[in-house]
C-alpha cells in the first residue's frame, strides 16, 4: 500500500474505545516524545469535547421530552383522550426523532399519521413485537429481515423504532421510516472469495486498492444512538402518562362498579321493602275499614300517595323543594287519618336537591320502619316531627315516636339502618343520632346551612289530612279496547272499565293485535299503555285518532312532555291507575281532548 510508517491515537469515551486517529507516511518517520505528548493531549481534548457535545445533545433531548410531557398533560387535563393527544403532538416527536410515519397501537385500536402500515399489518407486527422485544425501545432499519410480512409494505415502512408504552406487551408507539437506496463504498469487496495461493486456500493480499461500491436497497436510514436514547426517554414519559390514565380509568371503573352494586342493593332493598309495605298497608287498612268499598277506596288512595312520594324522589326539576311537602307526601301514604297520628311542627324549609334526595331516603326508612315495627304499626301510636332553626342557621329535625310497641335495638344492622344513621353525616356532613328507647324510637338530625335554601316560618303545625278525591263522572258505555302488555294490569283495567259502565272489553298486548281489533270494528273507547315491551303504541293511537275513537294513555313515566309531542292529543293518566282517574280521563277523551290533557 506504500505505507512505510504509521501512528494511531485512541479516542476514549466513558472508558471505551470510541475511535482512532490513524496517521500514515510514505517513508519511515520518527515522532519525538514532545510531539507524541501533544498529539495525545489533542486526543484527550477531542474526547472531552465529544462528551460535552453528546451531553449537550442529550440535555436538549431531555428538554424537548419535558416540553412534550407538559403538552400531553395539558391536553389530558383539558379532557382530551390520550390517543388523540398523542397523535396531535406527532410533529413535536418528529422534531426529536425524525420519521416518516407514526402508529399508536393501544388496546387493539389503530391510530396513525404519515406513511405507515395498515391496521391489519400493524396487528401482525405487534404480535411479532410481543415475542421479540423487551421492555425498552427496539429499532431496526431492515424490518423484513425479522418479519417476513413486512416485505409486502417495505416501500411504506422498511425500518421501525418501536416504543412499548404499557406494562403489558400490547401497546406500542411505532415510528416508521421509508425504504431508501444507499450506495456504500468499501475498501474492498466484502464478499471476495478465497483464492488458492502459495499457502493453500486462503485470503491473499489485494492487488488493487480502488474502492468497491455496493448499492443497498430495502432498508431505511439507520436509527442513531441519540434517537434510541430519545425513544427511551419518550417511553418513560408515555408510560408514566399511560399508567396515570389507566389508573384513573381503573379507579373510575371501580367507582362505577361500586355505585352499580350500591344501586343493585338499593333496588333489591326497595323492592323487598315495598312488597312488605304493601302487605302492611293491606293489613292496616283492613283493620280500620268497615265495608269492602271503604277498604278498597282507602287502599287505593294510599297506593297513589306512595306513587306520588316516588315521583318526588325521581323528579329531575333540580331546584330547592319543601321539606314539609316531602314529609307530608311520605307519611300520608301510611296514615289512617287520625288527627293525632302525625304531628308536624316548626317552619317549612326549602332544601337543595342534594339534601332533598338524602332526606327523602332517610324519611322513607323512618316511616316504613314505624309502619312495620313502631308507632304507626298498632293504630294508636303517633309520630312527632319537629323542625327547628338553630342559632347557627342549621336545621334540627327531631323524630319522636310514642304509643307504639316496646322498642329494642335491632339485633342486625341492615341496609335501611345504615341509610338512616350514615346518609346525612356522609352526604351532607351533618349529624345523626338514633335512640331505641322503650317508649319509642327517637332520632335527631342536623342539616348544615349550606344545604338550606330558605326557611319559611308557618303557623300550620299539623300534617294536613289527605283524602282521595271522589270524581262523579258520567259512565260511558259500549265496547272498550285495552292495549297493555302486562296481563295482570290489562285484567285490572278491564275490570275498572266494566265497573265504570262498559258492556264489553277487549285486550291486545301488541300493536299488530290492537290494529286487528280495530279492523274488526265495534270499538267505542280505548285505553293504551305507552310502552308495549319492545314497541310503542303510537301507531294504534294514530289509527284511533284517524277513526275518531276517543282514547286515554297510561304511563309510568314522571315526565310526559315527550309523550305529548309524539302522540295525537289525548288525556294521559299516570300509573298506578285509579278507577276515578280513569273515568275522568275517559270523560275528557269523549269531549274532545287537547294536547294539554294529562
């Protein structure tokens, strides 16, 4: 090669050989100690500058990653989804790690920007990554060499930098680079065969020192070390954010499951309680009624009072409501009408919706407990309820029972007892104390001022007595059609219609059967339920209106505005339906109803 003298100086970085300064001369040359020392010093300075350059570069990358993290956290704080936030900062990632396309593959969902594989191709690639790479970033500039299917899209993605962003190996941020053609200059043919020489088959010295060139295709530009370092930094940022999002989602899911379980327990408790209370209402009403008519009238009125209390609990008007009205509505469904059965004293109070709901639950439990076990269970006891305004502005509620059976603390603390004792302290940050005295249960509750909208002082201390109204209406005759999917309710409505005066009734449980009944003719009036299982009775109502047949709608929904908008004008009766309410609605229907009839 014509080289007669050589000298090399190692370039060391972090205790490892990073490179060489290689010097050659075409004739023998001696380098003295002073010059060798100066050259060695130059190599040390170069190593120092190299370290400083890489440190500066890494600091810049860390600063960019910190800025990227701040952007992502700000987007998440604004409520933007994690996937959308990450895709939106793809240009910022491009500034740090140059790439041609970006893929986010998370929870089996595919999101991409730029030039990338398709969703199906990415799924196959992700399965390969699951079994190939570890927990750190992985890069290759020749993807088809480790993943055969990549040959089908090598023009779009020849190299990847895959960044795992979850603990489980299924979520990746994949940066893609296109294929490039590259000409590489070699000092000689790297595939040069061995020749037979004087020493046998072995490599022999070259006779030409011209450069040998090779064109390399189906590869992307290689990923530099600083890109890998940035990728691992980005992985740390994304993993932290991803885990925070996952933890937040898991916490929200756990809260939702807990709330669902609470609602299921509440529903189960309510259903059992209502069934028991129905039995108690029947027993109590039977004991005070003198005739069968009186018994049915009283029982019917109490059931409707219970329904009105339920409407108060489920209404969505979301404005301050009267506490006295709540107490009145809750208790009047269970009282027998004695003047001294319930005594309510003190001012009326408008409470906020949150407090109204909580107090409704507590009062419901106290009332039903009194009906089953306390002062309202024997026909001679009484309940005294006192509302007092404290000097601090808070509201004090006293519940005292007298004249009932001897009281003993419950042997088992059930869900209802938990609501009475813990709802107000937990939900309203107030106070609650329950005493099971032999003379009767005594309860004391304190409601903080922030849940009180207004206190209105009133002279009316006694709970007003409520009686079911008696409606004297003409009795329509002829044949009535009942469209109701519940067989028992249909039977009950048919019996009511016969009592009202209809000579004949027919029933249908579906829209098709009801239309068939109308085709047969002879229908003079109709009573329609809004919901018939999987369908609504709108077509039947429209056909009745077209034929000029009066009809009444029945519904269990508290809000009827949506019903009014889609049905022809007609009276609407809330379930449970009483005979008097049905008769009055039929009379209005016969006179020509308007959309305001409810």
